[in-house]
């Protein structure tokens, strides 16, 4: 199976998580509809052809992904986050907040992630069940919630956001919450759990709570679904315009609606809610953190291209991969231009500026070893964090304090932007303890 077909199979699985092994006919149908919508966007942009993305599987392929650092930086000069579009320098924090930051947000809106409509429908949250349980040795209160999105303007599409909230029952007041973009599957029968405490148990041991937000209940994870979900609802079932939001921005919007709910729940300290995600959901967590200043902290794991990897890096996954029919739905339609008639260096912004939009709040950037996680480009994500340091310093915070890529298992943890590459593969697991230690500088909870 080639990478494009594999990506479609995976996105189909994520679009219908109740069916872990999606029927091949359903996958083929999703793929055909996605390719049709992708072609419509290319036609709207008057793009005849896109460049091929990197092949991450076949080492003999002509377009096999580059993993040679000497070839990784064809465009070493990144856009300067502290230079206005008129060429003048940003000299004060006020200049950043009032003038330069909005310029960068506009570029991301128009060219990268797409614009959220000025008016989006309200969400009414319903607690469907509340149970008292035990996770490890910690008594917990688990709430299952559904966020009913008002579809009165287009009843043909229903969007019900799925959210689980867990808080320690012994808390004496509202607690910090780490919200993961992910799924809340029950354990598979006969499956052997990984050794040691789960990430949820590690969070609970700090006296914090956790939440799991299901992104595909907000917006399907494929191009065929762009006329469904919240994007389809707002567009009344019609195709996107080139600067309309993609799935990443839609998932981030849903995370903000979950945060709206947390502000009403007395068990949650809504000023201490963190966003966490891995892989494509790491991309979503980064977007949520950058756009919604209410998120207090973020754990961005292996987000890769379209996330915190520098777009201008030739390593592993490329802009062209995301611009393809398998990944374009994550982004604005305009993003396709940079995989066709334009190139990476034509992008008005790069991912270091996405990190900069998170300032002054703390961000932990995570990746696995190159042997198992090379596709996402650990160094490209490190460089994004490092290059954002000038903005963090401007607003009174600290970046990495170095431009030297650290050896594996060596964390850069002293600043408000942190980085660590672990020895595992494509997983956040080994970095959870490090993140929790980092987050403990910013989050706190009382217990009996």
C-alpha cells in the first residue's frame, strides 16, 4: 500500500472510530470523494499540478524522504517575527501585541489554517453521565459530555462534540486540567497495558484532572468530510472557499468550546487548562494554543509538517505531502499553492511564528528518536521553538537560550519554551513525566 492509500485508510479509520478496521469499500469511497474535493480546490486556485510529496516508505523511490542534514535547509532565512510588513522593527511588547502579532495571525488565517467564520453557531453542553470510579489508586469523578452545536440554520448537518472530563474526587477546589485531542476507547479485550502508570494516572497523581476531546466529532478527518462537520454546517453543505478553515482550525475551535464549558464547571480551574496532542492532534493542539490565549500550557508531541516543523525544512514530510489529497483538508485551501506554483520560501510565515503566537505561555515540544519518528523532523520542530525565543524574550519570558540541537534524552527545560527528544518511536509516552515536571512550574492544585 503506498503512503497516500495508507493515509486515506488511516483518516477513514479516524473519521469512523467506532469501526477500528474500516471496510475497504468505505475507504475507497472516502478517497474518491476527497480527491474530487481536492481537485475542486485546485480548480478554484487555477492550479494545474502539484509537486510530489516525499515517500516515507520506499527507500529506493526517486522521491524518498530526505534524512541528510546537509540537504535539510535549502531556505535558511526564515521570516522575522519582529519585523513589520513595512520593514520596520518591532521594538516593544506593545508593538508585538497591538500590531505585529495581528499581522502574523492574518497570514496564518489566509494562507495556512484558514479563517474561522465571523459567526459560528453556539454550543450547548450536556452532561450525559456522571460516575464515581477509581483510576489506579485515585478516586475520580468522570463526566461524559456532548456539546450540541446549534444547527437551526442548516438542520441537515448535526454536530455533537464528544468530551470526557475526569477530576480527582479528593480535590478541595477547582483543579488544573490537561485536555488531550484524542479518543476515549475502552481497553481492547486481552490487550496488555504498557508498563507503569498511564498518562492519565500521572496527571491525577499531581492532583490535576484530565479531559479527552474527540476531534472527529467536531470535523471529519478527510477531505470528503469538508461538507460535513462544523465546516459543512457553517457552509450549509457547500464546498470551501480557498481561505476557509480546515480541520485543524475546526478542531481547535472545538477545543475552545470545551474551554467555554470548563469555565462553567466548578471542579475545573479554567485558568489552568492545558492542551495536549500527538501527531495530527499535536498539530491541532499547537493551533489551539496559538489562537486561544485562554489555554495555559501546551504539550505538542511529534506534530511534524503542518504543526511545529519548519515548512522550509527538507526533512521527512514536506509541504507537498500535506497539500496532497490525503492531508489538504487539515489546512486552508490556499495552502495548496505552496505545493504547486509557489514554493516553501514563498510562505509569508513559518512555524516558529506559530510558537511565537503562544507567548508568553509555556510550550513543551516533544519528538521521538529519528529511527522511529524521523518523518516529523525533531530538529525542524526544535528550530521553530528556538527561533520563537526572540518573541518570548520581548514579552518578558525565556526561550531555549541556545540554537544548538541537544542530544537525545537531553531536555531543554529551563525556559518557557521547552524541548525534549526521547528514545522511543512515534509516541508521546516517554515524555509525559518530563512534561508534567515542566508543567508543575505553572499549574497547581490543592487536595485533602
